[in-house]
């Protein structure tokens, strides 16, 4: 091969190598560009995905949802429960976020969340066991109120009527659902044929914080039954042998009588002792508030003719406790029912100023009536 041909081939090979190198550089540059774009797009997409997942499910939805977090639930379990109830958008992001923020110590319990809550509000609620949102409204249900009065209180604050409230709480199917939710509190006694209202006495007297604009009747009932159960069951579990009190229904019924018979904790305990003595001696309780409930009306004074009303609520007509509670009650009435004072009195009466006089015998009782009533 001549020197001239060799140079030509060399130049040709060099040119090919330069072209190949240029092609490789273009390919590499294209691949790198694509990878950078993928990473950038993926990063931006991932950022907005995570950002969206950390936002409230629905900022405008303040409807409360009851969510139960069982004992022993892990963060993973809690995240799944929250996502299933539409309280958070993504359980995986919730788990990563709590781990990144080093959040722990979540408590088991029955919570009322809303889809408008932020993830930090949810975390704080789970840590403290309390809602961290400011209440929209605070409603007080006083002691000694029966269901129709409670319905009136709520109807003045919310969008439903008192008739709608009463219709819902008297719906037997709904009541049975509540009985399955609160098996220790609500027994078969509340569905007895002659019971006027199944939930009478079971909606506890308290001040309730409401965290939504328009709560449903069911949400309010659940909130009140949660309170009742928390207050009542410890007393029943501590009961000794008491006359006439065999179950939670009896305890609640006795508490409602004491609520309506006296104003102070001391007098309620004393009257509770009187009732125990009467029950032990097979004497009727003969308490006037049960007559008024049986009549279905308020009167300043019970007349002798009123005592004859034939009703399972009238303790002049029936032996032992009435068929059910006649109102809600204060906790000290409940305590008095569970822990009556020991005394030998079988009679009592109150004058117009609320002073109460006790007697061991009917003769003493009649004498006190002449002195302070007649």
C-alpha cells in the first residue's frame, strides 16, 4: 500500500471515530437530559403529591365523624383507620410524616374528627386524647331535664326541630343500634312496653362543646351517651347490696328521683337512705315528682287526686322504683343513689322554702306536716 493510500484510510477511520464519538456524546447528552427531566418532574410531582396528601381532606367539611382507635394500635393501624374514615388522604404519607416529625404517644379512644382538620391537629388530638379545635358552639343541658326539654334546648341552637329530635330518639331501630354500641349502659329495660321514652334519663346533664356548624342529632346523642357512660358505669361497678337497685337502669332511675326531690348533695344522700329504708320495709316510695311525670305536666303542688293516676311511673301506684327515669341528673344525685347515707328515717317532707324534715314514724311525719305544711 502506498503512502498516499495509507493516509487516505487513516483520515477516513479518524473521521468515522470522530463521528461515532459525536453520536455517543449526543446520545449521552440526550439520556442525561431525559434523566434530569425525569428527576425534576418526579421531584416536583412528588412534592405536590406529598403536599396535597398532608392537606385536609375537605377544608370546608366540618361534619364530625366518630372514629375509634383500639387499644394497642400501631401508627400504621391508626393511619389505616384514619384513611378508611376519610380523615386523612394517604396512610403511607401520614406514617412517614409522623416518623419524620418524631411524633408518638398516640392514645386509644373514641374520637370525633372532621375532614377539615389539618394533619397537625389530628396528631395533637391523638396525643392528648382531646380535640384541639375551638368549639363552634357550647351548649348546656341542665340537670333535672326530661327529653322534651332537651329537645327544645337543641332545637333553639341547631337546624332541626324538637319534633325531629324526639322522633329520632324514639325510633326503635335506632335505639337498638345504640344498645349494641353501649351494651353496658343501655339494657333491655329501656324498651319495656310502658316506657315513655327509651333514652329518658340517659342523656347526661353537662356542658357540651360542639365542633361543627350543623351537627346531626345522632352526633349529639352519641356525645351525650359517651358522657353518661363515663360517669355512670364506675358507680355501678362499685355498688354493694342496695335495695331495689339491680342494674344500671335501676341506678339511673334512682338518681333521677333524687335529682327531683332535693337540691343539695347532702339532702340527696339522706333521702336516698330514706328510700332504701322504705324499699327494705316493702313501703312504696311515694315521691311526688313521679306523679308529675306520670301526669305529663308541671304543677306547683301535687293534689290528692293526682296521686291516684294509674301509671308505672307513679310511685304511689306501683311498688318499688318506677319503670324508668323521669329526667337526667347531676353526678351528686348518682353518687347519692349509689352511696345512700345510713339513717332510720322512713318519711320526709319539704316546706315551701326547700327545708326538708325527716321522721322515723308516720306519727312524727304527720306532726311535721301540721307544723310546716298545713
